[in-house]
């Protein structure tokens, strides 16, 4: 089992998974609530159990770039999963979302107890790294219209609904979100 299956904790036994999640704090977020904001102190990660979360960077001029959308089975709060420093970007609930917040110290303790957790986190970080590398390649090599087409296809594949054999998006996106 690997992260490619859609849930970075799927490689843990049910007992280890339950123990890990029980050592965190369940939190609910309404659409528009931040998990954390760029510049906040980094204190741990959030494991998403339901909902949809957007991670984005805000430039000094106030311009935002979406880094990724994450759903159940993903985590936000990388790359400094063991704390220290400040968040380099923000993560916000796009829709009502539930998560488990794991403080960095607790996460580190659980890794010593559950070696499979270390592999799961590495696979999760690798997957995020691939997403960010793809984003950089798109920005550097494709026109705005091709980037928009890629984004819409990606959103349709992740969040779309199939009605007549075609994926359609089930929510409206603002121009700002798409930009």
C-alpha cells in the first residue's frame, strides 16, 4: 500500500491509524476558515478527514497563487512537518472540512513508535513535491489559456461529477480562484 492509493495513512494498521488520530485534536472548519495563514508559527500538520482545502501563496504585492487543492486523506502544513519557522503559505477550507491537528512533537513521537508513519509522510511529501514541480513547469512553459484548461481538467477529475459520461464541476469557481 502506498500514498498513490489516495490516503497517506493507508499503509498504517487500523490500530496505529486510530492511535495516531487519537493523539491529535479534531477540528472543524467552515468554508473560508483558515487552517493556518502564511507567516503563522509552524506547530504541526492537519490530516484532512473530510472536505476540500486550498493551499496558496500570497506575494508581497498581494497577488495569490494556488499551490494545490487537498481532500480527505491528504495533509496540510508541509514542508516543515516537525515545526519551527513560519508557514510559507496559507491553507483555507473551500467547503466545510474536518481534520485532525497533530502537533509536531506528537508526530515525531509517533514516528518512533510507527516506522510506517515515516514512510507515509515521505510519500505524502513526495506527492506534494510533484504537484509543486508540475505547477512550476506549467507557469514557466504554458500560456495562460493552456494553464486554465489544465486547471479545469484537473478540478473536473478530482471534484467533478459524471452525469453523461463527461465530468462536470459541481460548484462555481470565482475568476479570482481560477486565476
